């Protein structure tokens, strides 16, 4: 049975019930679940003060469970980056730990890559994805299945549908990325991975398209986007239209970027602050190919195992995908 520790590295958990529900559901999925002693700590908007959260990170690293799953994101990891013992964190990965999460956890994942070159997993967070009440939709099937396969080492590819006009695009390089706001906040720091020729994936929440565009232009002007082979755009959810938009939205944002950026920009990646999300190995060597509107992102030597592809195909085809990377959901 795989060991799994639930810990809270950033924002405070306002209620304990989602955490208990997540632990119970993850246990039912076959994990030996434990909850870190400080998971429900509270200090201002944080899950305990900086010392408490730093100690929790190091405690989980020393325990080296099969899976270290953050309970939520929020904000708080940036405060800790200069004090984290990265070699300690890296050793946990060498011992088999998969650090999983998204949102603010992006800071931990990118810094881990920058300091140790070790791989982590962009994926679900415990309370939102496994602690959601049944009345609000419960656990998403694709998110659950993708997570299980990523954690047992059998997930080696994901598939999704993108816009027309990108047929034939291919790329090989380091797969990396995460939350756009958090990634931009690391620019110019020692915690920003210097990835050249990579496949960069991005998502965000509660950021209006003009703010998304501004951050993407910052990455372009800083030379980050142009040094990649491809950029995959996930979900940018939770924003509200303004009367000033006058037709401006995410589509216009992407069109404006494509006028400037030579690197292929692909939309439709099923990842972000949405119920249905895939798992992506941050720091793995990957290849991407587009056939028609079907995109496959595949990686090797990340946990071994057989070829499986999960994704968000519109027809939910459980047959063989066109590239032979297993079934698609």
C-alpha cells in the first residue's frame, strides 16, 4: 500500500471537514493516509506561522512517503523558499516521494526543479479535489483516475483537444510550469528554473484576461516564452467580465500574444482550478505532438510502467487513441 501524507504548506484550512473527507476517500482508493500534525494550524491567513509550515515541509520530506499531497494552495510558500533545505527535499524524491499539487504549490515545484533538478507532479490538491461534498459534484472521475495512474507510475501520457490550425506541431523538451502568477513571481530569483527548449504549461484563477496577457507578455519580454518549444495553456477560470472589455476576453488575449510570440501556443490543456484536471510531471523530459486537433503529451522514465494516456477528449472515447498511447478518458 502506498503511503500518502496530507500537509498544508500555504493557506489556512478554514474547516476540517473537507480534509477528513479527503483522507477517507484517499484511503478508500488504497492509500495508507496520514495527516501531518500541523495540517490544521492557523496563523492569520496561513496554515500556521512560517516556522510551523517550514517544519511541516521538512517533516514530510524526512518521512519520504510515496505521495506528499498538499491540502490546498492559497499563499505562503514564497515566504519559505529561501529557508527550505532543498537537498533534504531532493532526497525525499530520490527515496520515491511524489510531491503533488497546484496553485501556490507551483512555487515549491519550480524551486525544487531549479535547486535539485528533481521531478514533482502538478495535479490535484486534497481538499478541493478529494474533499468536495457529493452535493457539489464529489470527486471527478478523470482527476481521480489520472492521479492514481500518475502515483503508481503507469501514467506516461495525457491527451486533449486544442484549436484547429495546429496540426503537425511537434516539440521535445523539459515539461514544466504551473500557476502563471506564481511562476512570474519567481522571475529573477534563484528559485526560477532556467529551462531552455522546454514545453511550458500555464494556468490561473481569478485573473482577468488583461492580467493574464500582461503576465504572459512579461514572460515573453523576459525571454522565457521565446526560449520554449511550445506553450500549453490550461484553464483560466474565475474571472468576471467588465463593461470596459468590449469584446476583449481570453481569445483576444491569446490572439494578441500569437501576433508577437513565434512559439506555438496551444489552448485546451485540462489543468487548473477546475474539477477535471490531469497530472503533469514537472521537470520530466517530454514530447508533444498534434494530429488534427488531438494533442498528445508523453514522457518516459517517470516512475516506469506501461503507456497510459488520460485526457479530456470531448467524445470521452475509451478506445485506443490515434498515437497508441493507451486509452483516453
